[in-house]
C-alpha cells in the first residue's frame, strides 16, 4: 500500500498530525522508533508535571494547618515513580487506541529516507520494512543537549531525560541551565527539601521572560533557599568520589549529590537519511514545507518554538497542506507556560520589546496579594502584567507569575488574537472571587484606575 502521508515520530507534533490526516480521510502511517507520545509524554511534560503536582499538593497540605485543617503528609519517592509510570502508560495506550479508532497505521522502528517517497523502517530483531508515501511529515523531535566534554552517566550527572529514572531522592542538586526545564526542577527539588544550586550563563533565569517577572521569580527562589548564579558559565563538570563537582568561572567550585544538565535541546537529525533527498538541514516556511517538495517538518526538529502545544498546531498545519489545503502557521499568540513555583506564563511582547518597537506604551500591573481569592488559596505571591501600545492601545503582551498562571494566560492570549485593547479588558466583568479579576485590575492600572490599588504618588 502507498500511504498518502507518512509521519516520522509520535510526539505531540507527529501523533496529532497523523490523527488529523486520518480524520480528513487520508491513508496515514505513523512511525515511532521508541515510545508512543515522544519526549513530552514519556520524559518531559507529563512526568515532570506529575512530580510537580504531587509535591505541590504535599507542600500545600502542610500549610493547611494555618487554615484549621491538620493533614499528615509524607513523601514516598518510589511511589511517585510508580504513579508517574501509570499516568504515562494510560496516555500512551490512549494514543494507540485513537490510532486504531481512526485507522492510523502505527509502525514501530527507526525510519530513514531512501528516496523522497520511500522510507526504510528498521526494528531490531525484525526484517527491515519499506514504507511508500506520497508525502512525509518529519516530527522526530529533539534530545537533551550536553556540555562539551561532559558525559551524562545517568547516576551522578544526568540530563533531563534521566531524572525520571532516579531510584532515590538526593539531598543536594546542582542544576546547570535556568531555562524552563532547569527552573521547574529547581523548584521541584527545593520543595522536596533538597539543597539546590542553579547556574545560568544568561543575565536572568527564564531568559525569554519579561525582566520584571524574572526578578520576581528570583525573589521566590531565594524564599525557597535556592542558590542562584546568573551570568555564570560552567568551566568544567566532573564526578569525584560519587559526587558532582562543577567549576564556575576560574575559581569557584560547587558540588552536589547529583548534577542535572538542562542546557537546552538539540534536533534529532541523525539517521534520517536527509542527504538522500537533498536536505542538509531542516528549514520550513509558514506552511511547514521544507526545501523538498512533499516533505514537511514540525515540532522540535524545526526549532522555532520548542513547545509541545506549538508542535501540535504545526502538525495540523503541515497535514492540512500535505493534503492539498492552504494553511499558514501563526506564532504571534502562542502562550508560554512554565510550571515553576510560582508558575510563570506569558504571551506576546515583553516590556523591553514593546518599548523598542512601539510608542505610547502603557504598562499595568496588579499583585495577587490584592485579591481575596489569592488569600483564600493561601497563595499570594506574584502579579499580572499587561502591556499595550500604539495609537489604538492594543494589548501587545501579557505576563503572569503566580497561582494558576499557566491556566490563566489563555484568556489574554485569546484577547490578543482578537485584537483587544485595554478598555476591552477593563469593561469585562469577571466573577468574584476569582484569580482572573487581576486582568481587569491590571488593565485598569495601566490607566491609573485600578480599584484595589492605592493612588499613584
């Protein structure tokens, strides 16, 4: 059989693309060399959030005593691993079930191009299989990057994939890289009672976030006794007597039971046989087309925004175009969500970017501690920050640090997509008491009219 579309990879870009193609009536196969669901489900988004949610509940349970509720809570690391594995298994089986329901043919093995319309799938212990397809979508994802000269042994020096295989909880952790992954694990291990050292070569943790939000996050890290080095390079990282030792700059040395290398991710090109179809690298246009007709690419292999939800949308766009439609990918209103403690989320421009590109920029901020609901939740750290600019006063960016930030951000993402202005938010009625009341107040604050803030001096 000749497939209409073959999809390489079953992560959030690949499996969504495959299912969408089948829903459109196409003959689709999805080729996966390792785990259904890819990195996101097996070694990334879902396992880490299971840990974060579990530990977050434990921390909040301990604080319930102040609210008149006494709860006994203890940590069982091995039980957490078992719970994580159960959730991952359920989700993986769910994807396989969806494939069967919609008629997507799942092929296990490693795919490589032999021709533009032919793929060779090799699976250890089985005969190689040839797959013929008129179009192909590459969704092979990415892998953890390392530091030159450093080998992650999975025991003392770990990458972000290997954390979920730890059998015991360490007493101290060194984390190299304070992007989303590094900061999430820093908060997780700090909440577990570990001594955490976090090292970042950029001037701030969460380098892509608004500077003011990052400064608030630094304050929260200090509350959790996380030792933070910013603007600092790791000169060397080695194992000595079963511990990890890192030299920072020329002189300072830090050590910990384990080191986690969270220094970004690299594209999974190796073994795809791209050279056989005339591709030395993967660059795509707004239709997710590569430089070779009929070959598309989505997700981390593209490298535009290495986020699971972006990969899923790219997968749908690629499949639509592969099947003869005309759809463009739009990155303007993609929300970013970081599951730290407190959570951080954003969409659109930072204040610095807005002031560089627009005149008449207005900024409104509202702290969660001024909301009744935050006090009810006993979660008052953080704020909402809304940025508008230009003559029409449209919202250019929104930034949240605080409770449920990763859920709340979508209202502002939708508002921006619809071209909302400050007055559109100030005129919207939010239910009371809720956290989203902060949106109206932040938008009002940009005009000096927030009800629950003191008058500006």
